[in-house]
C-alpha cells in the first residue's frame, strides 16, 4: 500500500509538471519501466508457452502409444472378424476416459467410431468432417472444449485402409492453465506497478539534490552573490562536484558584479564633477555673451543641453550604484501625500507650462522618504509629458492599509509586450520614443532607459511598489503603492 501511494504521488507530480517528457526523472522512470515491462512480459509469455507444451506432452504420450498399437490390434481382429467389426472392436479396446477415436476410409467414409461419441461431444459432426489434422498433437478449441487432435494412417496387410483420428479432451486442464496464466498476468502487472513505484521513488530521491540546487540557485539575486554558498551533505559525489563548481562560479560572478558596480560608481562620480563645471561655464557664456551670432548661440545651447543630459545620466547611474551597494539611505516618516503631490504638480506646471491636475477625495498619509518620493513623482510626470501633449492627472486615494498615487496620461501608450520590461535598466520602447510637440511636429524624446528603473528601485527601498497599465493610443496609468504604517 505504501508503494502504491508513492506511485500515485509520483503520477500526481508528473501531472502537475504537465508530463514534462523532457525531464530526467520522467525519462529514467519511463525507460526503466519499459525494460521492466518487456522483461516481465517475456518471462510471462515464455512461462505460458512452456506450460502449454508440458500439457500437450503429457497427453501426447498416451495418444501416440494408442496410435502405435492401433494397426497391430486391427490385424489381430481382422483375421477373425470382418474389417469394420475389427475396427470397432479395436476402437473399443483402446478407449480411455476423455478420448474419442474414429476411422475414415481412403475415400472419406466413416468406418468406425468410439461408442458414446455422440453423447460425449456436441461437435461430433464437426470433428468427423475434419479432413486434415496435425501429425503432431496440438490443442484446438472445438465447441467450447479444448481437444488434442491427432491423426495416423491405418495400414492393413500392406494396404492403406484409411486414417485413424483421435481427440483427447483436455478442457479442464486447459482451463486450469488459462486461469494460471491469468493469475500470472495479474502478478506481472502488479509487479510492474510496484517496480515503477519503487523506481520512481528512488529516482526522485536521487535527483532531489539537483532540485535543491535549482531552488537555491533560483532564489539567488545579484545582492546575494557574495553571501550564498551551496551546501549539500547527503548527495552523490558527482552532485557534490557540481556544487563545488557552482560555488566557484558564484564567487567569480560576485567579484565581477562588485567590480562592475564599483566601476560604474567611480566613473559616474569622476565624470559628473567636470561635466557639471563645463555645464556651468556654458550656461554662464549663454547668459553673459551679447556678441554671439546665431550659429554660435545654437552651438552653445546644444552643448549645454547635451552636458545637462549627460550629468542627469551620471546622477542616475550613481543612484543605482548606491542602491545596489546598499549605501542609499531612506528617511522614512509619515508624509501627507496631498501636500507633497500638489507641490510637485506645481513645480511641473511651472517648468513645463503644462497642466497637471491633482484629484484627491480625502487626506491620505503614507510612510515614505519625502525627497525620494518627490524624485519618483518628478520622473513619472516628466516621462508622461514626453509621450503626451495633453494634461497629466494625479489621483490620490487610500485602499485598505495602502496609499495609492496614480499618474495618468492620454498619450501614445505602451505596447503590451513591452509593459513587463519598462522597469528594466536601459530598456526603451522604440515605438514610444516620439511625441507631438506644441507645433504639431513629431520629435524624438526619451532618456537612456534609467528613469523608470530608478523609480522602481526607490519605491522598493521605501517598501512600496509600482505597476503600469497601458493601451496604445489611449495612454498609460502608473500606480504607486505605499504603506501607511511602519
């Protein structure tokens, strides 16, 4: 019962895995089960054939003995009696229980038969009508009865008289044999099921270390590379070697990840200062120079714009590097979202000359870092303005124990296949890089694909989250969720 229950659990697991025919567990179980079925089936078939041959051989001795003495007895009786009478006398003399005998002439006429043959066999006519029978005894099914049929020529005084036919009834023995074979088949099926259960259980236990490795490796994040070390005590030596190799790989990945973070942080920090100085000088020239021609002024404006954009990019990279290194600290405190959102909306309207509407039915308080939350809202509003020429709407509400801020625009929208990737670093939606300017001219927009990634990082650092819903041509809805208590 335990093995059967384990077999059922194994089958249930395979169903849960949608019959993953590519899995090693499924392949090993199927292959070994197939070999077991073939082996047990071959043994069962050979055993049944051998038992059938034993049954035939047991009765063949009697039939062949009778057939061998039949011609001699006919000669003895034919010297004193007519041929037909001698044949009948011989048949009666060799008769044994369950055996019927009849003789046909060369032209197929019935010469003699066992007494009581008609009452013993309901298929007497069918038996007598047989023209050919095997020279060696075989089992035949005739009218629901199993018979060993045999034929032998009858020679009298050197002349072929006809043929003697014999039918030995082995119905009971054959039925017992069939019952035994059926029992053997049931035993083979049960043995196969139990074997499959045992094999599946053993394979599952053998592959458990690999599944443990898979679960541990799947839970490792970039921040855990330097802390995680795979350890499996009860595992085969091959799996332990694999674990050692994976640990070495994790160590190398950790070093490479740390070097990359350090490089980004150092480069961003080193470049930001000189670029900020350059930007300051260019902006100073633009403000103080009155003798610049249009070409020079346009060149300086372009340089200032690109320098400012590069400084913003470096600042974003620094923020991400601090977040990855764990050096970004958050001053979490209760914040009235209504006041903060209205403040950010006013700033956005002042610097963009665009309408930013704020909708709130009641005062909502959340636990957040005020400055970081401002940065999040500014990034989202700036992103919405890039891809929409209509007003931006900010909705504040509270649902259960969560504070929610929605940033809504009626712009170009985001394709469905891109919505799950827009919070990844350096990911940009190609089709969403354009917007309509105030003069109706299509312009290229967008940064470097870091804004939304920083938004997500900052919100997660404050214990919040962000999701997006969008439809092409109808706009996008970014929803910020923040906790309302520590």
